[in-house]
């Protein structure tokens, strides 16, 4: 009897180990099924060359070490709390750095619905979608472009692009197969470009548009922003030359006292403001104002001396030359189209 009693704990341990093995096998099978269901990605139409990727990666590493002031989303003033916020330079649309990341396997919804659900029944190739979008771009039909970008199958096409070095392309190519001539491209994060290309890069006249699509779990972004656009001259895959940056805004989503940059018109160098710049701002109450400023490769030239809180007047009101927009000196750098810069 004593021997049988000694065997009971051993048997229990063996049973416990078998249960653990079964659970681990089941979990591995679940993970494999998840990977099979989500890992399938459409073949990329075009990926930038390795040399371009290496340069961009080095730039990204350097940018990550910079302060938040390198982006349009940086805090732009340290003025005394008693001063009006109307004198601060608006910061522009944030790059999607602070958005809360969903848990793995979580389905992100818009108004409680899966935004890609309707795409399952649509049998269109990426090429067919880009051809359709290009036709409206040629007609300058911005309303139709907006409608297409918000369709679930266009959103799914953009969402299938994994990184900033890859994009879907339709248009003219050179003998090496690189985009060259007139063409259209779809990027990640609901961004598109239509215009001239040279040797795989955006070069010449072109227009870039990013559509902001907000998910239910996004509690960080300023939902007043609807669209971000640059139209003008390009070189070396970046805005270079004369152009216009523009935001579409929904002021019904704006907080009281907020002011937004609506337009920046002038010359650009590698995406940075560089030269005489004309700005318009739009307040939460619909009041629009015009401003002039001078920048040199992303650094605004002050109209006067810094205050004791290290702020400088960087843009002057067109209708009232005694009225300025102010910017903290520590953030007066790399001012430009932040979402296009590496």
C-alpha cells in the first residue's frame, strides 16, 4: 500500500506535464493561424533602391535623437500665461507619433464598424484603383479624390503598405522599370502623389495629399485636420522650389481658442520653408488672418529681439504690422512639411 501511495504524486506530476504540453501546442497553433490570416500582403509595385533606403535610415536615426521641436507638432511658445495664445505660431498637423497603438489582433473601428469590411466584395486591382484616381486628378476633381480615398478598398490598399520605402505606382517608367514621367503613387497612411517622376523619384510638378482617417480608439489626434496637401515643384523626391502647403479643416472639431495654419505659400528646400513665405491662419471661430515671414532652410528670421522668455517674432500680420506670431527660439528649426520629411 505504501508503494502505491508513493506513486500517486508522481502520476499527478506526469498528468500536469502532459496538460502543459497540450496547452503550449494549442497556443502555437493559434499563433500560426493568426499569422496565416494577417500576414498575407499584396506584392509591392515599387520599392526605393537600397542606397536611398540607407540614406533615409541614417536620417531617421538622427531625427529620433532630436527634440520634438523638429516636427510641425512641436510646442511653439513658452509665453507668460497671462499673454494671449493668439500670438503663438500654430504648430500644424502632428506626425502620427503619439497615437495610441492598438493591441495585437485588435480590429480598429470607425463609428463602430470595420473600415475594411466592404472591401471584401470589391474585385479591383491596385492598378485599376490608381487609374481611376488618376483620371479624377487630371480633372482636378478634389471632391471625387476625397470620396475615393475614404472608400474601404482604397484604405485597404494603403494599409497593406508596410513602410515608407514602398509604394504602389501606376504610370510611365524608364528602361530600368523605375517611375519616370507622369504617374500616380499610393503610400501608407492614406497618402497619394500625382505628378512628374525621374529615375524613381518625384521630380518636377506634382501634388501630394494625405487624408486623415480617425479610428474610434484614437483619442490623441486633433480631429479638426481633414487633409494635408503640398502642390508645387519637386526635386530629389522632396518639395523643392515654389509651392503651396495647405490644410483642409473642420472647425466644428476645433477646441475654443485654437488657431491653425491653413496655407503656407513660398519656396521650399527639401521640404523646409526657405525664402519669403506667405501664411494664412484660421481660428476656431472662422476668423482668417494673413502673415508674412522669411525663412532660411527651416529657420524663421526674427522681426525683432527675443523676449526674456527666449521667444522671437517670426511672422508679421499683413493688415497690422505691429502684430506678430511668436515662436520659442529652441523650436525655431526644421520648420516645414514635417510629414514629408524623413
